[in-house]
C-alpha cells in the first residue's frame, strides 16, 4: 500500500481524535456489557477505527451511511453524541431510538446514519434503494454501505452489485476483510471479483486511515460525479492497532507535541465518562409503551 503524506495538521489531529473516540467508547461499552448493563449482543468496532474514520471523512453531510452491526462507531464519527449512542446500547429512553434498537440497530437520520444491520448483506439492497432515491431526486448524495466479508457470500450481495451497475447508482460498497475466509480461494482478491457485475473494484489498507480516505474518496468521487458504483475492499489485521500506529506517526512528524497526545486522550476519556453517567441516568422504557413504534399487519 502507498505511503501517503499526512493531511493538514488540524485534520490529522481530528482524525486521530475520532479514532480514539471509537476506541475509548468501545472499551467502556465492553465493560458495561460484561457487567450486564447492556443486553443482547455487542459487536466491538475495535481494529476498524481507521477504516471507519477514513471512509466517513471522505463523505459530505448530505451523504448516507449504512453499516453492519458496529454502527455505534459510525454514528459517533458522524457526530451523534456518545451519551445518545450509549443510552441506546443500554436500552434507555434517551437513546437514538428510545432504547428499542440496541447495539445492532443504531439510527440517526439527521446525521445520515440510516442504520446498522445484523443480517449479512441485508442492507445492501436498502443502500441501493437509498442511492436510487438520491439519483432520482438529483440530490448529488452518495450512499456508503459497509459490509463484512461474510456478506459477500450472500446471493443478495451479488444481485445488488448487478443492479447498482445497471442503474448507475451513486453507491460505494465498503467491505472489511479481516481474513476470516481466506481459506476459500474463490473469496480472495475480492476487489477484483466485482468486475464480473460491472462494478469497479479498489483495495485499501484498512489499518491506515489516510490510505482508506484516499481510496474511498476516489470511489465517492466516481459515485458523485460519474454515477459509477464501486466496491472497496479494506484489508484489516485484527492484531494491528491503527489508533496507536497513527498516534505514533503524528508524534514522529511533529503534529502531536509535548503532552498533547495524553491531553487529547484524557479529554476523550472524560467525554466518555460523562456519556456513561448521562446514559445511566436515562430511564428504561415503561412497560406500557411496549407496543409503541410498532407496525401491525
């Protein structure tokens, strides 16, 4: 992967702070989950900080994001207050969906976060629909759909790629490849396989926020300016620590000086601590509201 120069110092600091926010949020969430304060499932975005921040910072405010069951990280990066996200994880009324969505289904439409989805590839056709709507209304908006590697083995994924190409949709499919399925030869070089469906393919280093930003940025440009869908394969290694690696680079290149790194970290920890307190203070939904916000056939 190419070694890109750092962006502007202020931008580089902001990206690292956003990555750190995800990391500290996930750490506290994991602690709360272990204590039973968070029910259901909790899927940590640890090791995906670089790909999430790099990709989302390539978007504009008008763009939409659909993600996997790690949507709390995407919501944080798009600007959803941590206490609202955490309250949702804890099933409290102060959450983004009043405590009814939980960890897997974080939604914040005002910030373009159209949901996390627990079914592999289940949101791929939804993302295509969002992109189709944007194209029909000439909004110029792009849809980013992040998927797991396992989702690419689902039939609906292949069907959606075909539709995206045929309808020339402004959509980017971002697949995080942790290497879980590398034993299957047919699933290697994923970014090259999309060509069979008429969708261009790119690959980035998912542990490098700058490389991810460059590659996804090019895919977003194609979608917005040329109405061409793209699949981006972000290669990630779970043992890698993208937060520490980027922080080290910022120190080496003089972006973080003196005690700035520790000071930023302390500020993020304080912010998460306050979010925990606010989320815990939010009440649980009353039993009488059980049937609210539901749709009966």
